[in-house]
C-alpha cells in the first residue's frame, strides 16, 4: 500500500507530465510560444478535469516547478 508521500509524489509527477504535454501541444499557436496567464488557467482546468483534482492543485504544482 502506498503512503501519503508516495501518493503526493505520483500526483505531482502526473500533473507535471500532463502540463508539459498540454503546453507542448499548444505552444506553436501561442504568441512567443509560452502560455499567458489566461492560457495557464484554461490549461490547468483541463488537466484538473482529466486527472480528477482541483485546478488550484495544478497551479500549485506547476507554480512550484516553474518558480
């Protein structure tokens, strides 16, 4: 059975992987190739819906990884 730290690590890895895939898919269509804040909100919502977590969690994980 997984402990809480392992679950958090797995979830964080899944979110970061989904984020990288989503940004790579849309970056050719974005000005400068980077998502703007409004784009980040939409991407986070789609990832959250797909993974079954809160969009705030996606922002939290991606923000920590970017920042």
